[in-house]
């Protein structure tokens, strides 16, 4: 049976933090605020994979009150989501995601992000889609107060 899941995440852009998206550190005067590395793209994909399993979200598996995940690279969250698929006797088919960011330009980093996400999930890079769009200067994303990401995942499960 094919199952699909959806994921969404958003983090605030603040001074004094690194900007990490898809496991890539992007040169930018601000970074995403959060308990882990605040990689909104990886978090959205993680929730999409967990959602396809009917599981609880990333916060259930990795509470932001747990000091183990402070500053953690979000790669470990994706690795755990992929492990959950395997535990259920399933197989990840593909993931697809969109980053919504006014600044900086994401496009030059898409290939590296795709490779990082594919590696963490044990997928071939061609099974990982990542796009980026601005928010046309509207709303909190348009004002560069935060960056959001949306994702879907498809998982084949025994039932
Ligand atoms: Mg998050």
C-alpha cells in the first residue's frame, strides 16, 4: 500500500544563528532560531515521512525540552524517520519539498541540500525533490522574519 504524508515547519530568522537548510550552511546575516539547528526543510520532510506512517510529529520523537537535541544536526531526525519506515517493514518511495524564503537565494544550494537529504534518508537523490520560492515580499516570510518549508512523502507499507 502506498501512504502519503505532509509536513510543514517554520522558524524565525534571528541574528547570531547559523542559517542551515537541508543540511547546508548558507551565508546570511541571520539564521533560524530553534532548539536544534532549526533546519526547517529537514523538519518538514521528517514530519512528512512520520505522517505517512501515521506517527506523531518530530516534536514527539525529539522534544525541544531534551538537552540531547540542543544544537543537534537535523540529519539525525531524518535518519530516525527513515528508521521508523524500516521498522514498519516499509520503503520510502520519494519526498518532495518547497522552501519559502524571501532571502537568501536558495537555488545555488539545492543540489547540495538534495544530496544531504537523500543520504540521511537512504534514498537516491532523484527521489528527493526540493524547490524554493520567495513569498513575493508579503507577510512574515516576505519581511524576512522567518523561513518556512512544506513537504510530502510517499511510503510503501505492507498494509
Ligand atoms: Mg522545526
